[in-house]
């Protein structure tokens, strides 16, 4: 039996054995564990189970759990992974021989195979789709490289906990003892989160266990890598990301598999990384949409890490300046505890935050402060900030879809029945709900009573031009789209950025203007408010403390609760309120939702089958279907959270019944979609 500690010579011998077996007569079936249970690469729901094959004697040494193989299935040669070797099969019929061992590398470890199965079940998917996400494509040349490490990983360069001094020490103490604490960490404004993550990983590595750290995008991953190099040493960690390219990614994957380092860092693609003796999983800014996998079964990396923490009994850490509703639900349920600094420490680190037009003085000086896009107060703060450093200007990106808002007060227009976003699909006729499809002919704004609605679209380039004219001689730089800035110097400049593209300023920004806040709240998504608050907290946290002159101004409605959360710097309070509102509206994570998208006949057929399978006590509710285009509709099904497992299982069974009968049309099932509107 091979293991991850095999020498290159042993692997070469195994590969030679595999090649020679192609020209020999069929070998006898091995007498030692003659049955291999294979996960075949088939994405049909009704075939989502392992299949047993006989192992020829000449392949017995290489066909170990985790190895890639070729098998005959439905008249074709298909790929697969060996899940386990058995003495006998419980299959009554005749077993087929294993065709070939593609590679003796045991790339699908038992822990990851178990995780893949759990993720498939969590998202009503199939194992084959999840293993494609977990194990990168093979590169034979990379396998021939000397990637194995005969020496134990080097200890961390530093075990300092300096970045964790503002917080209670219990979490890291438990990690150092090899325990499995779970925490939702709300970082103080301006915290060096990459260094904090690296220090947490060092504590875990010093205890002899591995750590897995995730960042939302390539820019954040680069910062995390720099911090890990400082704390763990250049060879103390492995970076795993889809942006590396196929060859480099597979090389990094094998490096992690062979234990060259105890710490693995990466983006969404690293959520399944094979980390030996895992002791800590951590994720920064778990509400970022980049953690949502766009390929079936559409898992979110946050849920993958939480499943790993539960199944592999390791510590889990979700960190951010803001707090997602899902993270708040974990705290509320007792699955995780709060890791937060004392309120005085947080306020001392935060900038001074104001809303344009919030005071009578602002209105007296500028009567249009609450309606103007760039009120005079915002110009004054920008002018003051430019005396001491760079000023950040955040503008909603042009990529946000149009949505209907009130003509007078610009409050988002929502369906009175289900709370969905209102839209217009044509030039005439009443607006309709994007979720339940009901027309809104009698819609009236709940804020001001106006019946008129308008679409809202805005861009960032025009803002940069306006600011350039308003501040002649000042450098104006933009960050967003294909022109992303990573770091800006501590020098006077206006940095116009789209949400999520804000560069880090050396020494912090002297001020920040968060413009068009109403537009971010008007996105056609029921998560719009939470996403806007997350973006604003992330931007405001880049500004210097109020004691150093740091100031943030939001341009929007002073009474809006999302804006008030920034003023009070209370991400945990806003997340708790968001959970309560979602519970009232029966939305995730307080309820279990799934989107069904496909041809109308296929979606209706799946919904009918689902109704037949779900017990009346489960409280199944069907919204829609709603037309997306001429050929595609979308329906939303939901149940109380307590019946979520029943819903997902019934969806899988309904889909399996359709594929078994080869019903036409493909229905995409997305459980707990990252956006919903």
C-alpha cells in the first residue's frame, strides 16, 4: 500500500508497472482487497453513487484510495477516483475489471473525499461535480518533479500575537492547545488582517497542526502571502489559487498534498486543499460574493470551510470589518462565538463618520445637502483631507444592474407581497416583481407615498472628471475594472474607486467620500443592504482614526439604517437586525431557499415532483415561476430552516427521477444563492 511518504523511486516503479500492464495479457484478479470502490466521473443525479470494480493483480499496488483511474462505464472509458479497497462487494451481479490506473498519486485523500460527499449533499449536487472543484486536472510532467519533502516542515519564524492584542486571548489559546474553537472575528478599523491571519496560522503550525487561510481575491491573497512570508518564512506556506494557471496550480496542489508546509493560503479554489492534520480554517470577509462558486453545485467557500471544521474537528475563524448575516446566524445558534474588541478600543481606532445633511447646520449651509450628489460638506472634507494625504472617493460601479426606485425619495421599490425587487421588462405596462412575478400596478412608495418610479444607473468616470475640475492641480486616480490599484502612497491625491477595488493607502486615507449610497441600496437583490454595508465598512476601515484626523462622509438619507450602522460603527448590531428581518421575510439564512432555473416545462415538472415528495409539515413555499427570457424561467422554493435538509434531499430525488426517465430540459438547482432578487 502506498502513502504520501513514498519516495520518487517507488513512484517511478509504480508508473513503469502501469505502463507495462498495457501490453500484457489480462492479469489475474489480486487476492488482497480485490474490489475497488470507484467514484466515477458521471454528473447524472440518479448515478451519484460509487461503483465496484475488480482490481487486476498488476494494478493492485497503484490502485490505492485517492488514485485516478479509468473504468468502463455505460460502454465508455470514464475517469474516476478510488475511494476504498474492499475484500468483497455487495453487488449481486458480475463486476468489471479496472481498466487502468492513470496515476498512482493519491490526490483525493479520504478527508477530502468525505468533504466532497458532504458538499454535494448540502447543495443537492453530485459528487463528480464537487471532485472536479476539489482536485485540479493532472499534469504528468509536474508529477515527475521531486515535490516530496522528506524533512518535517520548518517551524514559524515568529509566534508573535501582536495583532491579536485588542481581542480576548481565548481563541488562539485554544488553537495552541489543539482544540476546535469557532469564532466570528470583527476586526477593529485599520487592523492588519493579513498579519493577524498569518500569526493565527503560526500558532496553529507551532502546535504541529496545519492551517488553511482564504482571501476573497488575488489582491488580498498577495497581501496575505506577504504577511505569511514574514511570519512563517518563504517556505512555510503554499499558495493555491486558480489564477496560478493549470501547471502552477497542480504543482502547488501536490506541494500541499505532500506536506511541504503546514499552512496553505488561497482564494475560493483552495477551500478543498489537502492540508494534513488540519487544525485551523480561516476566511477573511466571508460575505464577499467571490467565494460563491459559479460551477455546479455552486457551493460557497464559507460553507465548505465550516463543513471541514465540523467533520475534521478543527478550529474555524470567519473574520471581517463587517459581519454577514450567515456569520451572525452562527453566533446566534451557538455554533461560533464572538471575537470582538472592547467598544472603547473600536471607537478609538475608527474614523469620524458623518452623513451629509444629517444636522441642521449642514442644511443651513447647503439646503440641497440631502439631495445633491456632491454636497458642499463633502467638498470641504475632501479639501481638508488633501492637505495631509490621499482621499478615497467610492462610487457604485457601472456594472450594477438597473432597478426601480422611487422618483421622489429614491427608496428601493419592492413587491408588497414577497419583498422582491420591482422591475420593468418592457417599455409599457406595470412593473412586476422579479421573484414572484406579480404585477405592481398599484404600487405606492412606503416612504413618501409617490407612485412614480425610475431606473437608476451611474458611472465612476464622470465622477473623476467632476472632481478633477473641482480640485485643479490635484492628482486624480481611478481604481476599478481592468485598472486596479493595489497601494497608493501617503501623498495628496483623489482616489476614485468602485466598491471592492479600493487600494490600501500607506498610512491610511485622510478622508473618504462614500457617494450615491442610495444607488447601492437600490440594487435588484434582497441582499443589497447587507452588501452595501459590507462595502462601506471595508472602505471606511481604510481611513485613519479620528484622533489622526480621519473622516468619512456618506452621501445619502441620514435616516437610513444601513448608513446609521456605519456612523455608530456597529457591524454586529446591523447583522443582528438583518437576521431578524430575514426571519420575518423568510429568507436565508433564517430559511432554506433554492432557485430552480430552466425551461418552463422542466421547472414546473420539477416543482410538481417536489410537492409530491415534501411532507405537508415541511411548509414548502413556491414563488414563481418568473420569466427570465423567452426560453427560461425561474422558480424559488423555500422552507423553514429546520426542514432544509428535507428540502435539499427532495430536490435531489426529484432531479434524479427526471434524469432516470430522461425527461427533456435541464434545470439548474442553486441552494442558498449568493444573490437573490
